[in-house]
């Protein structure tokens, strides 16, 4: 990592683990940063493993209850502010799981992602329909936030799915990153949305990256102080990047419907001015998730479905 940072040893979750690329939030830090929860599939069964960050020791593994048959997406995970339970989205339903004993309580909320407010009084549920519902501790909707703003952009641009979301430290604002798609040509970019929670007013929308050619889910994460955002972007450098460019040229020449996926890397941006703070080296060609620790000291990145690299920030 660039100056001011260093990598900690990687974590091998399971030799049989699977991290489907369309699962948001498969990893999460506990509020005190001491634990790392990892959601994954093992032979079609959803599981969550909890590791101790200091020595990568496995603390416990929890099997998530589900319906009949194999699941197609891994559980997404998020610690509650007190660190005692996990909010888990699995098979399109929100569950609460006790960290100590694995006890599970199912709700009727069906989001694609969920986020607690720092005070623990609110939970934001993000949906594939580009909307956010804010619930109180009793599961009652108190606010609905809409991202349907296509009229502000060019007609060829449409909003896509959420890649991350978080509350501000005072729980007064909600921030999220969504992907936009430009249909002709087929390109995507990330845009940041910022709302006031009190009245649901949209305060800002900020383009974070230029449009780029890509067709797969690209994870992102916001730092706890909402000053930084880590985005997953194409990295065409090196021999594997050269090989990808050759394969893409051949696929376009032969008019293949599916183009090869480029190598991906995590790039950290300053939200205020968009400046690149760090470009992280790759431990493989694919990135399936990334997340900051609650104190902003660590950034965890999942590579090639199985390996997690922990980066420690040493700068100011």
C-alpha cells in the first residue's frame, strides 16, 4: 500500500467457501474493531464465521437458517452498535443473529442491504428498487428516501444498485453509494447520495468516478467519519491487465455477447475533492467486498472469493 499503510496477514475463510460477486456486505467489523464477521456459502449453505482481528483466530461459525434447497447468495452481515448481534440479510430477508450463541430472529423486512445508526435507534434498509426505508427500533417505518432522480441526468443514464451505505456519527444524515449505468455505450460509475434523516431531504449527489466499461458488481465502503470512500475499479496494469485487453479485443472483434472481466483493485478516494488517497495492491484478480473498521484504522478487502487482506492505515 502507498506510504502510511501496511498489510496485515491474510485470512483464509474456508477452502470450500464461496463468495458470490452479487452479495453486498459479506464482511463486517465489530464496533470495537476486535472481531471480523464473514458471510459466505459452503456447499450451498449460508454461514457466518467470526474472526479475532489481532491474530486472525476463528472465534465461532454460525449456520444461518433458510428454506429448502441450496442458496445462491451469501449472507450479508452487519454488527449492531453494541456488538452483541448481527443484522443478516439472507435469501432476501433480514434476520437478527446473536453473536454469543447464534440465536436467530427473523423479520418481515426484505432489503438488499441494512445499516444501523451509530446510536442504535434506527436501521436503514436499502432496496433493489433504488429506495431506502428508515425504521425505528420497533421495525416501524419513519422515513422513506428516494433516489429516483433520472430526470436530473441524461436520459441514457439510469440508477442501479447500492454498493454501500452509512449514517453520519450523529445519525442525522444518511450516505450511500450507488452505481449508475449509461446504456450506450455500456458504462458505469459510482455516485454518492447524502440525505437529512429528519425530513428525508436530499442534500447532495456527487459523482465519485468517471464512467468506465464494466458489467459486474463493484463493492465499495465509506469510512466511519464519512471522509473517505474505497471503490473497486478496473486495473488494466501488469501482465494480467495486458492479457485482459487482448481478450477484450478478441471478444469485441468476434462480437461475443460476454466480455472478459478486467482485474480489479481497491482505490481509496477523498470524498471532499475526489482525490485518490491510496491504490491497494491486488491479491488476485477479483474483489468481492471491502469494509473499514469502526475506528477507520483497518480496511478489509476480500480477494478471489476466499482471501481477506487487512490493511492498516498509519498516516494521519
